[in-house]
C-alpha cells in the first residue's frame, strides 16, 4: 500500500480534476474488474462534488459502471505513460488478461468494493447519477464523488504541487494518437487571494 495515500476532503475533491488530466476509469461488477483510459473527464459541481465522464458504448468498463453504478477515477502519472496508453487501446473483450498485459496493478481500500490502480496521483470514488438520455445519446455519465485520496507527495493542503515532486509524478494530458503532455511548471498571478 502506498504510504503517501492521503484522504482528500470532499470540498477539495474537484481540484483533483481541474487541471484537465487524462484519467483512468475502473469499475467492478460480479467479480469482474476492468480499467480504461479516458481523456474526457471534467469537474462539474462543488457541493456535493460531481464530475462528468464520457464512456463509449463499446467499452467493457462502461458495462461494469452501468451494472454497478460505481466507478473510480484515477489521475495517472507521467511514470505510467505506457500503462495508460495501453489501457486506452487494449480491450478486455480481446484480451482477458488485459490488466496484467498493460502493467496495471490493482489494490483495495477498506470499505470499497472497487479496483484502484496503484501508482496514480489521485483516486476519486464515484456513484453514478442516472441520466439515461445523456448516457445513451451522448455516452455522457454524471457521477457524484463520495470519497477521494491523493498521493501527498504531489497533492496536499488542497493543492497540487507537481513542481515540488519527481517529474515522473506529473499528470498526463492526452492530445491524440498516443501523443501526451505532462503538466508543466507552475505559474502564479501575483496579488490574487487563494485559499
């Protein structure tokens, strides 16, 4: 277990996604677990914290999410580039050993019957808010964040601090066709109050 795993208060949970990272989506139903990469995930609301995620109808992870009503959103790191790319391009339908072949190691958290991907920078446990029209027509799911954790080496006191951590801990941002960026240097506007 990651000794840097730290609980994130729900009033700060949307900050884990505000910088627009590529995410990993994991879900479990009836003993089957899967993980996929997704680029279209966005914070939606603060209280309670909500997010949106696009899950294509062909994705096996979507089926698990639909059946269980729960999912985990993870923020993978630059050090997980190859794994993240593979999880977004290999289907469980085609490779029953997808997770092992992609290099994804899962772990459990007490009280959660969900698969968490080791080595990420953040984890958000979510319950789906059913919106059948949006889900069927637009592949758009709305979910409420019910618990969140982050790696304290890169997120603490409610803020990302990538510039203070190993560059391998920076978040990934997918552009297209296997082309990613890692988050860059911090820039600060002087004279602006922050919390």
